[in-house]
C-alpha cells in the first residue's frame, strides 16, 4: 500500500517539525497532493489515521489539497491544465510541455492549538 509509506514519511516530518518548535499537540496537518503523485486522498487519510496513533498528531485532522497538473509550453509559452504528463499544448500542439505543478507531495502547514511561545 503506497499511501501507508507516504503517510509514515509525512508523519516523520510532522514529528520533526513539532519537536523543533516545541509543539506538544498538532491539530491539523495540511498537505498538497499533485495529480501526478498517484496518491488516492481517501487512502492517504486512512493511512494517516493509522500512523498518527501515539504521536504528537494523534488528534490531528489531515487536510488534503489536490493540485491539478499544470504545464507551460516551451515553444509558445502558453500555460494550462494538462490531462496527463504527455499532454500537448492546447495553443500550438507542441509536446514540449514543462510541468509547473502537479508533482508535489508536500506539507503545506502544520497547525497547533497552542499559543506560539515567546523568544527561544
Ligand atoms: Zn504551445
């Protein structure tokens, strides 16, 4: 199960960030999931619920923002949403498309219910 290892990797980052900022409780983890990352959001949520047990994020909700595949034509410069990585330019038909977005699988933000502590 692809999503389980991804959820575990995300949780490792969340735990690391929480430790760095001295957070004891994470209430929300937001991730950006690109169309090309081949992640099924529902499966990722399910996996996240499994791996969060016993961590600082045990009560956390996973928020998934799906990022569409977005490209720019290297011939005419037109930008647009793509159906797949081999999609052609809608303006000129070129296949030299540079993918600008849609590959990401990153943490957008981590939210805590604690006040930010002063200094440090
Ligand atoms: Zn073009």
